[in-house]
């Protein structure tokens, strides 16, 4: 009977403890402070970023800041300048040619 009581007590603690902690957590975008944060994020204007990488990065940033698609008057302007470099870690010693490259 003792093992059953220990197991029952342990299971109750495991199930009840997260329920007690659930009231301590607040979502980042929840409540009155979250509404102001969302409006400020939607007011960020992302300047066009050149080249192919910039096209995808520009679209992802616009979606991340304003996923609703609604037009807002911009209060902030974000200018991104990506820097791309190519490294050639694998070089064939006989031909001297790079077998692969890494962009970072």
C-alpha cells in the first residue's frame, strides 16, 4: 500500500505543479503592453535590399514585422546591408581547383 501512496503523491505533484506555474507566465504579445508592441513593430519600414539574398530577406522581414498585410504609416526605417563572402575550404591539390565553396 505504501508504494501506491508514493506513486499517487508523485503523480499528483507532477500534474499539479505545471498548473500552479501556468499563472506566472505571460505571452510576449499579450495584454495591453503587447498591443503597443505590435503597433510599433508594424510601423517599421524595411528598405529594399539588393540582390537575390536581399529579396528573400526583405520579404521575410516585412512578414515578421507586419504579417497582417495592412498598410501603416512608418515611424521607423530599417536599412539592411548584407555582406557575403565566399570561402573555399576544399581544394584539390592536383588540379588546384576548389571542389566546393561556402557562403557565410
